[in-house]
C-alpha cells in the first residue's frame, strides 16, 4: 500500500519540488536554527528562552524555546503536513530534528528534562478532518527522546475557531483564540511544556497558557519546532 501511495502521490520536496522526499538533501540547509532563544514578550535574547522578570504576566507564558526560524521553506513544509494531510512531511522534519531538539531539551543541565508535555489541542472536528494533531505527534517524538517524561491531556479546545493562518492581524489572532480552551481533568501538574509546531503571534499559546494557569499550573514553558 505504501508503494502504491508513493507511486500515485509521490513525495515532493517543499523547497525545490524534487521527487522522493519532503525535505531533500539539498534543501536541508534551508532549515535555519535559531541562534538565540528570546523572551516571549519583549523578544530580546534570554537564557533558555525564559521570560524576563520585568516581562512576566500573572497568567502569562514563563518561557519559550524553539528550534528553527520560521522561514518560507519551513512554512510550506508545515502547511503541507497540516493542510494537505501529509503527516509524513512532519515525520521527516522530526527525524532531522532529533539531535538539535535533544540538545535543547534533554542534554545534561537542561531545565526542561523532567517537564511533562502537553500538546496544544485541536478542536475535535478539525482533528477528525486532519487525522492527527501536530502537537501530539511532536509530544510523542519528545517522549521518545526523554523517555521518563509524561504526556498530559488536561486541556481541550471547545471552540472550533478558524485556523490562525487565516487571521491577517495580531488583533484578529488574539480574538480568535479568546476563551477557546478549557480544562478537562482535575489532576494538574505544577509545571509543563506546552507544545505546538510553530509560534508566530503567540495568541494560541497565550490563550492556552492562561487557561492552564487559572486551573492551577504554576509554570508553563512553550516549545515549538519553529518561531516567527
């Protein structure tokens, strides 16, 4: 079946269109690593991406750590995975990201090694249409790297909002995610890693974090493969 699928719907590189994979060897160099982690709010460089003391919010994000720059190549690759239902495109990216993600999150001395992971949830209707939640796929990848970590499922998206990519302004992105999440379980960890594929305006992360913190989570660190 896989052979037949590849024959009828061949994989094409998101960068150059070459047949055979979603990220060809030549286009792997277009995956640009973030040189410095930045504060979620002021965007200035920050150790481990922690929110600066002066930037902290009562129900705000405590830090954000990302792997790649969200450039046109990565944008097209993730769009292929999510909106063209090509889960294998995300799998290829994760396979290429094993070493950098391991160094960022699970190397000796990292402050993130023990944090449970929580994917940013999709609404049930969108999850059925897409067939997978990219955040959940990334969480399983993280668990394979840091085998002692727990995958949480304590928050859900109960408003079926339009995709953030359709919102053209920061204000519209914010309003699109207001009151979109709610807690579904009473067992709440003190700290967690909130996981998504990409962070641009940060509206989704802000909304999910506020819901988690109002429920009792004391520290929320966001993790994404890419950051705009």
